[in-house]
C-alpha cells in the first residue's frame, strides 16, 4: 500500500520524538525513525538527532521528498513510554500494521502523562537509607536517610509541578537534603551528617543521563554524548550548590 512521504515522516518523527523526550539514546531515536519509515515504503531515510532537536528527510516510492524538524525543549526519564514506542516499532517492522492504527497508538503514548505515585515515593526513601548505609552510616544514619530521601523527592516533585527551572529544582532538592542532614544532627548530636546527606542526594543523581551519555559516546554520537555529559555535570553542580547553601545557613545561624 502506497503512503505519502508526509504521512510516513510525521509518524516516524513523532515516534523518535517520544523516545528522545523519554530519555532514550540518540542511536535508538535514529534507528526507530528509519525502521518505521522504511516499513511503510520509504526508499530513503536520513535522520539526524541531537538532545535538542530531530531532523528527518524521507523519500517515498514516487521519489517525493519531505523534510521536518522537531525542536526538543523538555525531556525526562520515562521508561514506560520508551518501552511502548520500542514495542510499537518492532510490531510495525514485523507485522506492517495499518498506519492509522500506528498513528492512534503514537497519539495515545504522546498524551500519556508520567505517573508518579506511592512507589516512587517509597523508592526514594529506600534509596536514601540504602546509600546512607553503603557509605558507612549506622542504623541512625540509615533511618535518617530514609526520611531525608522522602523529603527530597517531595521537594523536587513540588518544584517540578511549579514549572521551575531544572537547575533551580535540582538545587532546591540539594538544599532540602542538606537541611535534613543538619536537622538530624540537631535532634541527634551523635548523627554523622555527611552520611545522611549522601544518601538523600542519590535521589537527585542523573543516572539515566550518565548512562545515555556513555552509550552515545560509545556509539560515536559525540555531540549528544558531550551534551549529556555536560548536563549530568551541571546537575551535580546544582546539587552541590543546594547542599552548600543549606550547610552555610546552618553554620551561620545554628552553629551546626
């Protein structure tokens, strides 16, 4: 069945956009776009993606070319959306499902909001207590790390809903982590502050960004790899700024 280059392009680039905004690596974005476009009859596909945009040109069986650019302004880590697009891409490649059905599925995935619930909340506490213990904390630091992780998660979720700047949101999370450590020390003088802080800031560590940067560099996507490396570095700086601010205030006014 013949499909126009415009229709092929719109479907394939939309799938790539979902992958990119959900934390997928560049090679996966480009491969998915090419796989979907060729499954619907494109004879040539040129896809180029960066963390900030996707550029795609598709040529159909009649020789008509279409080009589209998608600007990426916001991204997050959403493994559910990533998995759904990957599954759809494989299904299209294997079964050649009708384009209209594929479009409906893509639209449904695009409209799906990232779910943040009790599991994420509890997981943040577990992260806090686990890393506090791993880095040498005793039972008291581990318990404090659990509650600090919960509070850091609540803080960044609240700021994210306020549409705050990413650097500011992360810095605020670091500030809450530092404040939790100081308060723990005030309540229990024997508490080792740094163990509590280390445990709770692990909630803020950009694990997927670091992993994505390494994958992109190994795949030869140097632009994306360097960009994501800098993104991870700036996240670390934001956390450090927040923690330093909390400790500075506590030393100034509490003498903690």
